[in-house]
C-alpha cells in the first residue's frame, strides 16, 4: 500500500487554478522528484500535501487514511514534515533551539539531537550561535535537522540547493543519502534536473499546474525532461 497518494488534486488561488488534476503515489523508502519551471505549481502542491493549503478537488491519502483538508499541525503529528524553501528558521533562536522545534510533534523515532549532530557535525560546534549568524548551507542543515527531529514518515524538501554554492550542495546531498531509509518516503523539489533524476526513484514534471511527464526516474531521459519542462 502506498504511504502517500495524491489523487487528481486541484488547487486554486481565487479563480486561478494553480494545480490541475495532479496524481502520484509514493511508498515508504521511495523518493519522488517534482520538477518544473518557476510558477509550475510545485510549491503549491507541497503546501497542499502538508495541509497549508486546501484542495478544491481531489483527495490526499496518507497511510491509507483520507487526510484531505486536515490542518498542518494534525498532519505533522501523523508524520509529515517539510523543509521549506528559504529555510524559515526562527531568527531569535539559537541553532539548537531551532532544531528542538522539530520535537514539538512528540513523535517517537530514531531521530534525536545527537543523531542530527552526527550527520551535521558542524552544527554541534555552532549549537549556541544565533541561527542568523550561520551561512546559507549551515542554515539549510538546521532546517533539515529540525524536520528530522519530528521523526517523519514523509519528508518534503522544497529546493534544498536554492542559493547555495555547488560545494555546499554536494555536501547536503551526500548527507541526504544517509537520511534515506526504508521507513522514510521523500518528496523532493529540485531545479537541477540531472540531480533530481539521479536522486529519485520516480519523477513528475509540472507545467502550468499540469503533469507533462511522469514515470520511473531510471527510465526517463534528459531530452524527455527538457521537452516536458518547456512544453515542447
């Protein structure tokens, strides 16, 4: 049984349809990559899955339960966690205080503070520093660690590499391989198409809110992605 099922979801902003009939399913242990140009509807879809937006049509099921329209807090307690675009750290809190915000769901699991410091050792030395004093890459590590500390079953990552130097992106994705596991499903938005294909098990390309390409990542070619990305 899939852990996550997105079934013909439609999302509107007023009269504007931002997501149109998008469907995909994801099992535990799998990574789904969402790609598309700016404005394609990727972040809107992620915000709908996490309960920040309500679909006008379609259903979202998580672990066999219809969770369509449930608020973000309820979905977080069920095991859906997001690393948002822009990281969204609390500027008045230290690194460790930001990380501990992830524990508010009170979910039990393998991710504890020591485990996060194990995969991001630089954060341990910086744990008492204000989050605004960190580099962009370090802030992204905090955002990922905070999400992991909620012990999610579904981790949603919106633009992990946005605005980061290539060497930092490589470091983040090396850690990403350690995060993947049999009990954790991941939905990943990534602008780097080659990296999205290499990192994921399956891929969905959106254009103006509609699916233009979908399938197993290993069977999709870069020319196919290019055509779907630009609507050719």
